[in-house]
C-alpha cells in the first residue's frame, strides 16, 4: 500500500493548484506548487527555539525561509527531507547563507529543546529546530498551515509514531508565503526553486 503521507501531499498539492494558477508571478518559474497570494495558509508563527527564545517570521526577514513540520524520531520522511535540504544548500553554494531552514516539531512531548538543539543542526549547522510552547500553540500552528498529524500507537506501551504532512513551505525574502514543496522532489529541484526565490 502506498504511504498515506504521499497521498496526503498529493491531495494538498491538488487542492491548491487553483491558487498556483491565479497567483503565479509572470517572472517566476517554479517546479513546486506556487501558492503566492493564497489566503488559505498561515502568514506568521510564534515558536520557541532551542534556547527558549520566541521566534517569528520577522526574525528571518531578508532570507528565503523553508519550513518543514516533523519530529525527531521519524523513521523516514523527516531525515529524508532534511538530508535533501542539506544537499540543496550545498548546491546553492554561497547563496545558501541567504536561506533559513526551520524544522517545526509536531511532537514537543518528546522533542525537547535539548534534543532539537542536537538533532536539527546535525544536518546543517544553520538549520534551526522550533517547537510550540504548549498544546494550544501546536494546534494553532498546525491549523494555520494545514498540517495533518496523528499519533499512531506502537508495539509497546507508551511508544508511538506520528503520521504527518510530508511537504514543506517556502517564504520569500519579504516573508510572503510562496511555495508548497512536495516531498521527495530531489535536491536539484529544491535548489532551483530556491534560486528562483532568491532572485526576487
């Protein structure tokens, strides 16, 4: 059976295709889904970094921001995505310093500040892990960005995995939401779309 995360990503991509057609800038040529101008997704967030400092999108203005939701004990989708982002940063060369990758946990119960501080920068020292301050903040940010997540009980008491949306979002230098990045597009595709955003 095909992984439900892939099906979910396809459904999201299909649902926002209309926004892509209406909102696409004539100067932009993206491979991933252009959601420029969509009002269906969040425009801001307020999350804690590993030093318990509140971070918002304004903190990263001037950079292209890629935001991915996941959890550190994810067995496949999350490490694959972070690895692809690391490879895309390598392909960007010096331009990569103008890109900020944010990993937002949907499992703050296990993903403590200390764990995020160790796990996320292991892929690239510039990557930043963020976590909601409480359950209400988790519900808000996942609702705002239409992120699906659900605990799946494991084989032993207290163990679980989490099914979650596998795509990422990209904001331009001005903090405008521009792209829904489908899972497993490959680092070359991601790097090309980020280069397009960096031009603007």
